[in-house]
C-alpha cells in the first residue's frame, strides 16, 4: 500500500471515529433533552465532513500520478520549445532556405504556447501521451528540416501535430455541455 493510500485510510478512519463518537453522544440523550439538539447538530457536521472527504478520495488517490504527468508534460513542452528555437537558429546558421521557417515557426509557437498548460486529474494520461507524441513529431521536424528525411514526411508531421493538439486541448467545456444534456 502506498503512503498516499495509507494516509487517506487513516484520515477516513479518523472521520469515521469522529462520527461514531458523535453518534454515541447523541444516543446518551433523549429527544426532549436540551443537549440532544446540540449533539445532533455536531453529528450532522461530522457526517458532512465524512461525506465530503469520501467524495475527494478518487482525486486524492490520483494525485501522485497526476503530478508525475504534470512534470512530464511541462518539461516535454519546454524542451521542445528550446529544440524549436534551436532549429530556427540553424536555418540562419546553416543558410538554409527560409521556407523551412513555415514549418519551424508554427512548431515553435505551438510548443511555447503550451509550455504552461494545466494538467488536471481527469485527463493527465492523455496529456502525457500528447507530450510523448510531441517528441516524435519534434524528431520528424528536426530530421525533415535538416534534410535527413524526405519532404514527404511533412504529411506525418501535420498528422502528428493534429494528434498532439487533439490530446492536449482542454475538453472540460465539451464535457460540461455533454453533462447538461
């Protein structure tokens, strides 16, 4: 059992004990007793805390994996932004055709724009897959722009960009609209 799971179980057990203790206090009094209403209110509050904590358990369990995904995603995008900038610089240093900037500038702009994206618990694995796919696309961009691979691989680059953009987009708005139906 991981430390996160153990911590959650301990907190859950404490909240259950608190509810049990409050219930025992309520049972000591009759409905006509003055203390009954106060003890009952404390029982309701303790039960509410338990229910609210129980709702957060799945998110708490996923948090370590989400943080790992966030590190992978953020540093992948930042690293690819640096690679994009280096490839743009190579166009000038190697005196390549300026047409390569039509490939490199969108790649660089896209990676810079997504360097600071938020990784939420719901889709962190999708974001991680997008970051890994970004590395493949960046390798293709580098190899094509340096004329190691044929220009026909531009098709694969465009398909890769579409895939990466698809998994990197935040679909929370679409999910909320779908949930309202």
